[in-house]
């Protein structure tokens, strides 16, 4: 008897409560989805370690690739224009070292710049 | 498509698939947040924050429980942190002892639907926040005691006891309000 009364009460209370829920404002869904989409876009933009590794290799290839092409051109040009003897002279080796130092410095500056940018982010 | 498949969709990068969960559960989420925070502005902020948390931690969701239970637990915790209040407060035992029977009074039968809704909302707002929340979860969404325990972090016997007391208090306040209205109208 008591259980039945509780059951009836439960049904009545359920009916009462069904209509008292709050309604979310219309723009709430938009606000939530907008925030989630923005966050997910920002997360995608963050460079992954693998991507960072790729950038490093790309820089290496570009800078040192150019350097070796230039050195090859210097060696080829010197050999053709000034002869084999010039390739053994200190003047030639000085030029080679100077070119290497310039390109190495350029690579170092690029790496420092990347590091500072990542730090800032 | 079931909810687990939708969760997998979101995890695989389809962010817009998450809109289903927002649309389906936002009303109940805001009701829970409102019961704890006590105002709509804070409730909206809590719900927004909760959904973002849910999205960020979706990979930790285990399909053994319902998505709604998992989400409501986040909403509950966020709202409690946000409101910085104790929601489980002691109740006046004498009030409970003298609680009257709702079925005997037939109060709901005599009140117009809108009035009833207003009275219920008013009574819930006058009750301790935790009790109002328990009644809302139990009667509005038909959550079993086990799920309510998961959402609130209470154990099942505790939920049953609190629910019993909350129901009594609700009936008493409801009857009291109704009687006062009758006097006012008469």
C-alpha cells in the first residue's frame, strides 16, 4: 500500500519536474562550437616535433645545398680559369673557408630565429 | 549512428560531430548548472566551460558509462568549483518530520499548469542546492540512483537517503506554498 503510494507520488513528481527544466539560450550552442573549433584549429597549427624536424632538415638542405653549389662553382671556375696550381694556394682555401663561415653563420642565425619564435609562442 | 560512433568521429578530427552532444544535452546541463550556481549567467559560463573540457578530454571517455552521465559529472564539478559553495548542507529535521503528503492534498491537481511550474521552480530555488539537484536528476531525466551517484560523487546509499529527505522537504515546501497561495487568493 505504502509502496503504491510512493509510486503514485513519483509519477506526480516526475510530471511536475518534466516541465521545470531550464532551456539553454539559442546562442549557447554556437558559442560552445565556436570555442571548440577555434581551439582545435589552434591545436592543429601548433608544430609537432616531427614537423619541427622537417623544418630543420629543410633549412639545412637549402643553406648548405646553396653553399656546396657555390663552392663547386668556385672550384670549377678556378680550375678552368686559373689552373690546378691555384687550387693549392692559400688564397683559394681562404675563399672556401670564408664562404663556409658565411653560410654556417646564416644557418646559425636561422636556428636562433626559429628558437626565439617558438619561445615567443 | 550511436553515441560511441559519434565520439569516434570527433576523436578522428571531425569537430562538427560534437555539435550533436551540445544540442542533445545542453538543456539538462544548464539545468544542473543553474541548480548549483543559482543564476543563468553563471550557469551558461559553466556549461560552456564544461563542454570545452569534455571535448579536450574526450579521449578519456570510456564507453562503459553513458555519455550524458560523464558529461553531467563534468558539469557538476565545474559548477561546484565555479560557485565555490557547499551544496550538501544539513536540513532542518523538524521540517521533515512534519512534512505533509502531496497525494493527500492534491495540490498539483488544483493548480494551473503554469502556476505549478512556477511553484515548483520557486520551491526548488528555496531548497538546499544539493537536494534540488538530486530531485532534478531523479525526476526530470529519470536517472537511476547509480547514475546520480556517478554524477555527484556520492555513494548509492547516501544518494537514496538524501533523495528521500529531499523529496520530503520538497513536498512540505510545495504544500506550504500552495496553502499560502490559497490564502492569498481567497
